[in-house]
């Protein structure tokens, strides 16, 4: 009965999320793709869920609209792929992105980094996690690595840094396990969806991260109490705010100044701004940043591509070496682009 109720709740939530996506897309589709149109179109990653993300970002974007004197609309989507496609179609002027998506936006889509988020713990990043139930046969890292084919995996999309890239790079590939093929089954979704899947017996292990799992504990305390962390990664750099390069330097500086000064003052207004940031995955604020802040993301993407090439099967060694050479060339080009994009 509990599982059935959870399934109905998830289906209802998905219907609501899809409705939010349609509304947001309609707003952006009606806006001109030119910079001079006035409206700033902001895209956000569905870290916890599209509906929650939309509600969390609305107050900050309303404050931004007043500060810069322009309307700000929001694109809140249900997948990384949907946001990436919107960026490719020039339907997004600014975005909250992490890792590979931010890297691609800067190196391929004519965007630039203007700020990076900070958190109250003071750490320069967060960690990817693997979650399992506290009880039952599937509850230890040792048994997971020994027999992954018996486990049901819930993971993030392939563009998700903590939901896929880092666990694949730092844990699974070094143990000769490809996440896409070695498990009994897999479910792909947001960090909230994957954690719920394990808590409710729909999966045996889930990828997640420290920031989202803390938020999950507050939203779903009973479900979180059934879970334990069986692995955590090295630190992953925080996400960035990126903006289209077509905007002039003065406007870019204006937006950057708003972000950096947000919640920095004293008094009721700043107290309210700090409350807004706390709802955004317990953020402490933003710091000014440039494209060079994506160097760690470029290195992660390079390491994963190289590790995958080394462990994959190839028709011959020449094909493998050709792939490795392309990876080296891409990484060198990205490093040059990130250095050139820094002020």
C-alpha cells in the first residue's frame, strides 16, 4: 500500500512538473531571441525537482528583475537534456548550471561565467554520494562492487556531475563497472526521485550529493531515515551562473554585482534575501567568477572520457589511440578557451 501510494504521488507530481514546464516554455518561446528585446530568460537545473526549483528561484529572480530594470522569465525543466536543448535553441540568456553543462555552454554556446555559488559550510564544493537502505541484503559498498548485476540502480542523467559523471569516474570505472550496462536495472531521474526510489524499495542504490541529500532529509524525514551513505566522492566545485556573451560588459557587470551583493547587507531586506538563498539548497551567496572557474569541470570531463576509452572494447588498438588523441585535442582546446575567456 505504501509503495502504491508513493507511485501515485510521484505520477501526480510528474504531471504537475510537466505542466510547469509547458508554462515556462510558452513564456520563453514568445520572447524574442535578440539581446535587445529586454526580457532576460533564466534557465535552471532540476536539482531536486522542476516544481520545487521553480518556486525556490522565483523570489531571487523577482529581486533581480527589480535591480536590473528588466523583466526576468524562468525556464524550469524536468531534465538536463531539456535545458541543454533550450540553450542550443537560444531560448536561454542566463542559467544556473554545473560541470559539463556549464562547460559546454561556455565553450560551445557563446556564454560566459559571471558568478559561482557558495554554501554555508565554507567548503569549495560538494560531494557525490551513493545511497542504500540501512537494512536488507543490498546495503554495503563491498557487496555492490562484488555483484553489481544483482542491484537495481537509480542514477542521474549522463550530464549530471554528481548523479553520473563523478560516480562513474571515481568509483565504478576503476572497479571495471560501467553504470549503463552492469546493473540489474536502472532508473534515471533527479536526486529527489532517485533517493525516493531507494527509500521505497524501487531501487537498491542511488547516486546523489551532499547538498541535495541534506535537503531531502528535511523534506522526507521518514524516507531519509531508511537510507545510509555507502560512498562519497572527492569535492566537486560548486555550480556557476552563466550568461550570453552578446550582452555588453556594463550589463554583465550589473548582473554580476547584483548576485555578489545579494544577502550581503544588514536589516530586514538582507534577512529576507538570506532566507531566499537558504531555500536554494542552503546557499550562502555568490562570488564573482570567470570562465577559468570551469577548469576543474573540464578536467573531470577529460578524465571520464579517457577512462571510458581505456576500458571500452575497440576493433583495434589504432581506433583506441585515435579516440584518445581526439580527447587530448578537445581538452587542450577547452583549456585554451577557458583561459582566453577570463578577464
